[in-house]
């Protein structure tokens, strides 16, 4: 027998509301983006948002002022929101992304770091093609895995869970009441 709270949870999980989708994406992007930019600024200096803006505007943006700094922050959070949206949309087709947020979030962080370093940065206005040192690569991977991938994965799982799978329903029906 299914309890009333289980039935409510299952009905919520069947189709996330727009509010839940926005929360799943927004909270994951905000937490991951905030910790990521703070970590980068602490490690590399507080001018990191200028370098983010330079990815769009070119190298001259590194000497930019407050407007360029704010643009860099907005671009950073736009990128974080884009990654959270990708994870949310993928989780609708790949249920294991919400079933196993620890492993999938860590893996997603690896893919984010690799994509940003191998595709986005070389194509950006900075044309960053410097070889990655092992230390920089490992530090970047660990950072994206822990501070971006995990918050996004757990946010999607918490705010926009998928419907119960048939095997879960069978297990509930088969358990003694």
C-alpha cells in the first residue's frame, strides 16, 4: 500500500512544474557558479571576471573597468546556468543522472572542465592554447567536479526528480503493508 506522502511525492515527481525546473537549474547554477568564481578569484586573483569578459571582448578587456568586471560575472553565471540546463535536459532522457547524483555530478564536472579547456578557451577572444600542466589540469578537474558538477546534479535531483520507475512501484506493491 502506498502512503499519502509517497503518492504526493510520486505525483510531484511525474512532471516538474516550471518553478521546480527554474529552481533546479537556478540553484545549481548559483551555488556552483558562486563557489567556482570565488575559488578562481582566491587562487588566481580578483581580476578573473575581467578574463572571463576578455573571452568575449578580446584581450583588451583585461584592462577594463567596473562595467567589464560586471560583464565577466554575468557571463560566468550565464555559462554556469547553461551547464545546469544541459544537465537538467539530459536528466530527462537519462534517468540515472538523477538516480546517482554523486557519480554523475563528479563525471559532469570532468566533462565541463575538459570542454571549457579544450574547446571554449581556444575559440574565445583570449585564444588560450597554452598546454595544460598536470597540476593545473588536476586542480581544474577537482574544482569543477566538486564545486560545479555536484551542486548541479544534486539541485536537479532535489528540485526536479523524475517519476518513479516501474521497478520502484513494483517494489512498493510487493512489500508487506
